C-alpha cells in the first residue's frame, strides 16, 4: 500500500514522456544519453566510444532545459 502511494505521488510530481535518447550498441554497456543536444552526427558512447542508436524511453519530463537547448540550437 505504502509503495503504491509513493509511486503514484512520485508520478504526479515527475511526469514522464516519450523521450528521444541515444543508446549504446555495445552489449552490457549501460551508456545512453538524452537527445537533448540535437546532434548533427551520430554520437558515440561516453563510456566505451561505441556507436549509438536512436531510441525512445519513457523518462521523467525535464522542465525547461530540454526545450531550451533545442531552441538555442535551432536559432543558430
Ligand atoms: Zn557504451
């Protein structure tokens, strides 16, 4: 009961959305990053330098930072 309540409360405080991310292609590597920076080229994993593939995950919604970064990039 308590856990259910806590999870619900957390979900309300931290809404999630389908977020574009980059996922490391190397097996067992946990490297991934949000597609916050609108890469012009495919990024490489910051942990093992393997190529990364585009994917979508449900992640807590980031207020401001995500949109701000993309807006800044687009204007240039
Ligand atoms: Zn990796």
